[in-house]
């Protein structure tokens, strides 16, 4: 039985990963769990899955947890995340935290040649080139957890990457696909968080509503598959049955279809290269009947366009995009700005940023600091 560590176990992806393991018992032992400060959820997970090691964000939270589980090894902070991601017993590490808190732990896991399963967009976008250098050097196994990137990964199995004509990522279009732009002025937080298909955390649901989440996925695909941005397309596909497509030079197209449930790509990544029996009800195309596709409206949702802009400039510009959105989305969720203020704020940051080369991870933290200070100045 192999050992699995989950960083971000109390978030959406972390919970769904544990649900996969719950349904597919006997393959993996949960060696370690890491969360921020959700003691109640984490405690429940500890009781059920009985990990040997746990990490939380703050020392105070670790002390509270230790009182509940005195025999457990409990760490905190970045050092705790590194301890879990490099643990000698660990075979696979799931990175499902938000932000860049796990940037160093991911690099350290790669150095230890762990199998890394990555759902974290921010790390890949801000430090994609650095991560690829480490992957090339240490030959660690990397598997994407996002449904779109998992689909591309599977479509490229047995193919020559030099024969790729383009990659196509699909998106639902979000809750406001059919809204006129003037109606977006007063949309509420509740409306934004009502995604028509996927169940996700609040921040990523906001990003899906602005279409920036799909822009982030374009940048992720660029780094994961090392395909030029001009070869990566986006189409709106409201049914969310086709998760991505790959077109080859001969005009043929491979696509991956499944019911829209994150547990499918999670299961694929965890058990790769094996495919285990059905986790969910199988896809029924007769029941679905129709699949539809539309061009994304970048005038109504300019954030998708911003992602291509940042990616083409490169250097620290994608990092500036990530941090600007992180703040703007949170300010919207805090009811401090309107929905349409999100792209306005992001655009101002991108226009103000002077990109520099990303030669070391400290460059990324410098951009984070600059963006936070600049937004305070703008507001």
C-alpha cells in the first residue's frame, strides 16, 4: 500500500480526494494532511483517515490540535508543509492549497522525486518556468488534477507532441453567459457563487464567473504541456461534458468526455497509470442529447483576454495577474467592490507592472508585495 499526503485537505479538492480514497479503499494510506485553520473539519478527517503527520498554518492552531490528538506529529507554517511534502514515507503528494503557500514545498517534493499531483493554479502560473526546470532536472512524475489538463494529458498519451496543432480548453461560460453586460453591474455575491455545473470554493467560483479561471487554465496548459499560447484555444461548452480537445496536424481531434465531476480526474491522477472501475454513474450521451459550443465573449469578460496578454509578455506579468485577481476577488467577496470592478482593478495592475525575469522564487514574492501595495494605493 502506497502513502499519500494531501496539502489542502479541508478545501474542495482535498475533500474530494479523500472521498475518492474513501470509495477506493485498500490502495493508499493517508500518511499526512495539511490545512490552514479549519480545526473541526481537519479533526474529523484525522479521526477517519488516521494520518501519522499533520500540518496547519499557525502555531496556535497546532497547539489546539495537539490537545485533541496528543500522539500525533503536528507541524505548522511553511516548514510543516515542507516536512509533509518531503517525508521519506510519502509516495505521492496532492497540492490543493490556494495561493503560493506551497511553492517551496512543491519544489522540495520534486527534488525528492515524489509523484506530485497538482491542482494549484497560482503556483504553476507564477513559477511555471522554475518548476519545469526542477522537473527536467529531477525527473519527478507530475500529474495535473484539473479536469481540463487531465483531459489533455490523457489525449496526448501515445502521441508526438511535435504534431500538436492546437489545444482547446472548454468552459461552462459561468453563471452570466447569457446576461447582457449592463446587467452585470449589480450582480450579487450569491449570484456569482451559483456556478451552473461545478461545486468549487468561493474564490475559484468568482474566477469562473469572470472567465479568468479559464485564462489561468490557458497559462497552466502553456507551462504543463510546453505549448505556445497561440496554439491554446478556449470554447464555451455549457454542458461541460467535453473537458478538453487536442487537434493534430492531420486534422484529427481527440477529446475526453465524462460527467462533470472532479473526482474523475482526481482518481485518474492518484492511480495513474492504472484505471480503476467506475467511481460514478457512467456518461449517458443519449440522455444528454446535445452538445453545444460558443465563442467566449471577451468584451463582456475581458479577464480571459488579460490572461493571454500576461502570458505573452511573460516574466513576472503572470504573477502580477494572479496576485491582482487574488485581492480583487477577495474584495468582491468582502462586498468592498462590485463585480465589474474586478477586471478594472486587474487591468490597472497589469498596466502599471514592469515585468522582470523570474530567475528565483524570491522574484515572485517581490511581485506579490508590490501588487498588494499598488492596490492599496489605487483604492
